[in-house]
């Protein structure tokens, strides 16, 4: 080998060696650079969210949407209490009728089961019957074919009856988990009754729901008993009615009025703003056209091509004038600039201002003759003396040269309407008036509520447990509701449409906000809390399941497994990490969701919190799949940590007479604990950042899960931070507030994962430096 | 501590039984993981294999199509692509179609998603390997243990933990809407764009179209802009306001243009000084010019020749193949760096020392005694790492994946060198995104199911093959590299 040190290569003063070194170094620094870029770009796109949202919120206050939200909040709080009362009433009402109710629901459930059993043939039959109904010519070839199909399918289904009846065997039927039918309802029917229902469903024309005479019979009985029961539960009904109708109605009316009013203000103000933006756009066209028309004579044909007839249309000129008057208005309050205007020009400007508000004819005159004199304007108002946009606009507009009297007069007329600022104060007055109504409604609630409370039946006298619980609950809730409503009343009284929106409130709206609504008819909200709780709960479920399994697997593989087992198990479990998340998400949506839901109907598992599950896609399902995804990560890292425990520890423990198990649990695991913690943390980072599984499986409902269920909360559907980004980004227009809000969520996610990563690296470093 | 009984290691008789039971529990939880894994693989294979067997090779070569499913009068289920359905309707006008359903992209095969994924992976490999291997060489061979080295390692470990969706956001903000591009077309937002001086590139590159140049614009006019373009066989005048928003478009008489080439006037029309000629545009204006104008043109023509139409704009690549590929590359970069570093570390120090002892320079030592031994390992392990990340959906969802049934190179409009640019700026379909699209439809439906099952199986087969190869090769290399 010839190592020739002398070579003449030099670039930018660097020799070949240094050049190569810096090339490699530059690539290495790209990693650092990229991390910085990621942060910078998320912040760059995200931080403008706050000013944008701030402005939005300010507008919401200005138009009174904030006001209507408070009224709504009061109304919702009130409904929460009456809802509980209503449930008590319904339970009491249904009490004498519970047998019939169980029969009806058993009937419906059986029908659904039969439908599921028959599958597509029933679907085809229904479609055929439908098409036959719509057939205009009953003698046509198509119609005859349809008839044949219907006859054939009916015969086929008839033929399947014995098979169906066999499948619907009441004894067997009991074991079939079915989401539509509660086990309690099914249990309340005796075997004979169940057989009757099954016969009714199978025998009769079940493809037309409700045709069965048996169903009609129980339905009729049901209605009769219900009517009879309402006589018995009359007093309760009166109370419910007085709460629901007499008190809720005025509150609801106030809410409706406030929200309709404020939405209409918003729409009008928006359209005003939109038009003024349009004006600005059109002004550009108009200015270009005016400019072009001035020079048209000079440049002749070329310009005539460019100008185009459309540029000079009346429409453009209309907006030209609007902008003109607007600029003048803007000029007038600006004292300094206004005073600096040469007297002659100022006279004209004043004339124009007066002309707009009063005498149109004069305005027209000034516009027509003022052109030359106003040309002095740019010199009179030097740059920097006023808003540059306005100054430029004004300069442009002093050049106006043509226009007809009638048109300008009309325009000036419209301009006045436009140029008056939107009367937010006038509109807000209506809302101020509503506050009095609200307060009187609150007094009514308090007065009537107290009376009704006294009339409430004693819980002991009620038939059902539900009613007893709800009545007791209502007594507590009602006091809280009144407090909430009064609080809202105080807020409403202090509401001012022009109170500036505080920055802390904007920050709070994002970081503490409990609502995320985009493209809303009322108002857009960006509160991260529901997503954050969803993400955290799912992650916790996943880790609670994954950590014990993964760590015990790591302990087993590392400490107890034979060499062959180790060689087989380790790559297999690591291999799980290679399964793409989208595949697991698909399995979740297709298989796991339904499986868990039907399993939750088993009586055996009914003691579990949250069972039976209402929604097929929920946090528990997502947590299960994510647990499976987190296992390989936690396993690999924990196994690694166990490997790093010096063998002297083990030998020492053995020599002291410890068993293998004791050695593992008292010596090796504690020694590798920080490694296991780091593994758990990294698993946390991986799970909270997972997108596709939660997007497909978590249910995507934007609401804070109902924690009143206790542990059952895990069976609720939820949205996640990653999910909302993946779902919302496709719909949010670039650079809109919604788009930036998603970047803010991404930023929060990035910070969480960076923090977790940092902490776990610290732990690992400390641990390995000891080991 | 009590000296009689060792409180840590107490050995009671019944303890041994408990211990055995607990170890058994550990074994169970280990095999439980394997069992679940086997269940998943089993289900994917059982559902997907019939589809693959039924459709055969056409499942891999055909592109996704719209599918229509219905029952005929004999209760036979038909699954026809929309073209086939049209033929069917034509053939039997009186046909009875019952329970008809249709869904997009569920028929045909997975040809275009496969091709899209391959292109994405190629882009990703090209970028991430170049940077990743160089970075690993620097970290392992050049840098001393110091601040920079530690900072880089910290950055690499932090990058590994960042969620894929955040990479997606970054790719969207950076590659799709910020990255500088050189284009021949006039950027939409001129405030983010600069014209590249024509002396910097050969004239053939951008010598197309014609333009009306503007000079001597007063600052007062700087807020308006009219862009003249030749599109759809006519002259088009587009007006933009000060913010760069499009306001209005005016189409002029047909002038027989062949290609829609955008030509522009920037800023203002204060003084129009010339028309540059191309495609007969000059003829179009010739007989209408004034004498004054002709003089201006002849005076300014030499100056105008310097001005051509390449733009450097910061408007990004838009969602495209290259943006998605680079986003994926950013994601795999830390993985590539760490695996390459591991491989380099495995080369014995003695190799380097021997080179230095013979008087080799640093680079000679690396290129002759380190890289030849490390390069195969680095290439293989990082390619496999990249292929595994290629299964991610979230980073490409917004940066370039697009539900379509066509290959990305079909129907390119540009010519010459620009064809390549246009190709890379196309969106494409990719396997994981295709599966996502299918699963977001009703995955239980008979119509969607076969395609979904087949696609998942093919995807899993590829991933499994890659992962197995990865494990085996790692073992092989380790064995060979044992010095």
C-alpha cells in the first residue's frame, strides 16, 4: 500500500484530510440540526396559534357568543339535575311494566339475531321488495324477475326455519352474548316465554319488523300498562313536569335567543369583514385598471390588450370609491396627518367627508374636480406620517378621473352604510336586556324549585332502586345546579362586549380547555384537555398490561429459560416490534373490538368495571393493542438491563444460600430496577406517540371521559393527541387557526416525549455507570 | 439483623413450591406473548391466503379500482370493477341488481401502492444512508469524546423517541411548505420567492415562454401585480393584490399557443417596456406597437436578455413523493446512525493502529482499513432498519400519500429535465396508507374485506421477510466479524 501524504488538493483553505473530516462532521451535525429544525418548525407553525385564537376569542366575546355559552352552561347544568329526576320518573313508570319491557327487548334482540343469521339473503330480499314497490310497470320483464326472486328468497328462508329454530334454542340462546339484550332482561323471562318469542320471530314475517301479532300483542299490553302506571306515578310526574317544562322552558328560550342573536351578529360582522376584504382586492384591480386607462393613449394597443374590458367594469370602480371614502375616514381621526395637509387639500377632504355623510352632490363635485389638487397629497403627507397602507391607498385614490354622477351618488350612499363601523354596541344591548330575563328566570327556579323539592316523594316510598338513587342524587345536584346558575347569572351581569380578552385566558382556553370544536356553527374551541386525558388513560392501560407481562417475560428469558428457549424466544418477541402499527390497528377494528364487546356481555365477566361495554371502539381496546405493541420494547430494554447486572451479584447470592428465585427477586431485579424503569418510560413514550392504532380503534369521541364510572372509565371511547392531529390535519386549511392548533398539539406531544426520553436516558446513564 | 434467620434469603419448605409456581407463571406470560403473536399471524394468513390464491399474480400487478358488488336474480354475488359493471349492464339491460354497493380502491390489485412504497423507500435510502453513514464515521472515527459528540448522541437518542406523527407535522411544515425549490413556474406567493440571476445557469434551462418586463415602478405601486401568462391556448392576465392573493383572471383572444407556460410581470405595470418573443408572441403584438414603444424595446432588449425565468421560492415541495421520502428519511436517520456506529465499533482498533503505524493519513486509514470491513454490515443493517420504518403511515399521511389507482409517472406534462422534477412532486399511493384507507371504510363489508386481507397479508409477508433477513444477516455478520 502506498500511503502518499503529499497531495495538492486544497479547497477553501482546507486540505483533503480536513475537508473529508468536515464533510463527515457536517453530516453528523445534521442530527443536531434536524432536532433543532423539528422544534423550530413546530414552534414556527404553532406559536401563531395563540394570536389567531386570541383574535377569534375576542370576536366571540364581541358578538356575544361568550354570553350565549354561559347561558347554555347554566341550562346544561340545570338539565343535568332534571335528567336525574326524569330517569327516576321513567324507572318508576316502567316498574309495573318491566315484564313486557323485557319481552319487547327480547323480541327485538331475537329478531336482530335472526337477521344476523340470515345475513345477505334478508338484505337482498328487502332490496328486491323495495325495488318491486317502485316498479311502475308490474308487467315488465324486470318486475317479473323481481317477483321470482322474492318468491324464491321467501321460500328459501321458509326452508331455513327449522334450522333457525334449532339455533335459537332457548337454552342455547341464553349463552349467546348479544349486545342488544341485557342478561337481566333475558333472565326475567321464563323459558316458556322465551320459546314463545323465538317462535314468533322465526315463524312470522320477520323481514318486516313489527308485523308479528305476538309483538303487537305485547306492545299493546305494554302501552296499556304504561298508561295505567302514569296514573299511579302522577305526583312524581307533576314534579318532573314542573321542573322540565315550567322552569326549563324560559331558560332554554333565553339560551336559544342569545345564541341565535349572537350567531347572527357574528355572521353579519363576518360578511361585513369579508366584503371589506373583497373591496381591498377589487381595489387592486381597479387601481390597475385606472392606471392603465390613464396610460392607454400612450401605449395604445399593448395596453388595451392587457387592460381588458373587465378591468374597467363598473364593479371595480364601485369598490374603488368605497376604499376612497374609507381612507378619508381613516385620515380624519389621525390628527397629525390631517393637520399637516395643505389647507386647500384639507378643505377638499373635509368637503368629501361632509359629502359622504350629508350632501352627495357636493361629494360628487369634489371627486370630479379635486383630482389635480389632491395630487399634491403625497408630498403633503410624507411617508411615515400615517398608516402606510392608508397613505398609499389615499395617494392612489386621489388620482380618480372618471365616473358618472348617478353612480357615484349611489355609491356614496352605500359607502356610508359600509363605512360605519359594525354596531356591536347596539347589538350587545339586546343581550344586556336578556340578563334581566335570565335573573328573573333564576329567581323563578329557586322559588319553584324549593316548592317542588318539598313535594318530592320520600325515597323509601318508591318502588325501584334507580328511582331511589336518582331522587337522592337530585336533592344534592339541584343545590349545585342553582349555585352554578347563579354564578352564571353573576358572570352574565358583568359581561361587557368590548372588554379586552386577556392573554392568560387564551392560554387557558388551550391548555385547560375541555372542548375541541372546529368548523363549528357557533364558535371554534381548541382545548387540549380531552385529548390529553384520552392519551394518558390509553397509555396507562397499555402500560399496566404490558409492563408486568414484558418484565416477567424478560426475567424468564434472561434467568430461567434454557439456552435453546432463549434463542427462540428473544427474536420472536423482538420480531413483534416489526409489525407495522397499521396492521395491528386493522386487526383492532376488525377483530378485537367486536370480540371484547361480546366478551363483556358474558355474565362471567360482568363484575369487571365498565362491563358490558357500550361502544365497540373504546380506550380499553386501544390500550390492549398498544400493550401488545409496547411489550417488545419494554422486553428488550428490560432484558438488556438484566443482562447488565454483574454476574458477581448472582454468584454472591447463590453462595449465601439463596434460591434461584430469591436471587432474581432480591438481588438481580433490584439491581436492574432503574433499567426496568427506563424501559417502562421508553414504552410510555412509544405508546403515547402511536397514531394509527388509536386513530382507528380509540373511538375518536372528543369529550373528557366520564370519571364517575370509576375504573369503568376505560371502556369509554375517547380521542387522543396523535389521533386529533391525524384526523384534523387533512381538513384544516393551511395557516388557519385550526391548522396551527394541531401544530400546538404536536408541540405538546414532542415536549412530552423529549422529556420522557431525556429522563430515561439520565436513569440509564446513572445505572450503567454504576453497573 | 437477627443472626439466626437470614431475613433476605429465608428458605422455608413451602417456599420452593411457591417459587416453582411463580416461575411457571413467568413462563406462561412469556409464552402468552408468543401465543398472541401466533394468533395474529395465523389470522392474517388464514384470511389473506385465499385472496392471494384466488387472485393470483394479478393481485400484485393490477392497480386499485372501484368495485361494485351486487346479487343477481339467481342470488349469485358479483364483484365487478366499474368498467366491468358497465359492460354487464350493457349486456343485460333488464338485469336485476340487488343489494348493490360500491367502494373505491377495493378492486383490482395493489400494484400502485407497492410501486409507491418502493419509490419512497429508494428516496429514503439514498438520503438517510449518505448522511447516516457519514455521521457514524465521524462520530466513531474522527470526533473526540467532547461536547459536540455528546450533543450529537443526545440528539440521535432524542430523535429515536419522537412520535412518527410529529415527524409528519415537521415534514408538512418543512418539506411541503417551506423547503426552497427552484422552479420554472411562477410561484404563487411572490413575497417568498426570488428570481435567480440568469447568469447562474445555462440559457437552455429556462429559455421558454415570453414575458413583459416592467421597470421604473414607483414604490406607491408596489402592492399590485398583474401576471401575464399563456395558458389554455390563450393569453391570461391574472391580477393579484398586495398580499399575493389571486383576485381576478382575464382571458384574451386565442393566440395559438401550444404549451401552457406561465410568464409574468412582477410588481406593477407602471411602464411596460418590452415583450420578449417566443412562440409567435411577438408577431401577435408587432403590428400594434407604437413607435415610442419600439424604440424602448430596441434600447432595452440587450438588458432583457439577461433576465430569465428561474425562481427560487420558499414555498416547499407540496405534498409529494420527495417530501414523503425525506420525512421518512429523517425518521430513520437516527436508526441508521446508531446501527452504523455499532458496526464500525466492531472493527478492531488494531486495524486502525496498524494503518497509522504504516504512516497512513486519517482518511487513508479509514478508507482502506475500516470501511471495507464495516461497509457491508452498515449497508445491510441500515437498509433493513429503513425497510422496517417504511411501514409507518403517520409520517406520509399528509406529506405525500394519496389514494389513487395510478402510477406516479403516468401523465407527466412537463418535458426534458423538468419531467424528473414533476415526477418527484407527484403524490403517490403507498402500502400502509392504502391499508389505512381500506380500514377507514367499512372493513366488515364483503366488498372491502378481500382487498384488505390480501393487502395486509402481502404487507406482513414483506415485513416478516425483511425482519427475518435482518436477524439472520446480523448473526452471520457477527460471526464473520469476530476477530
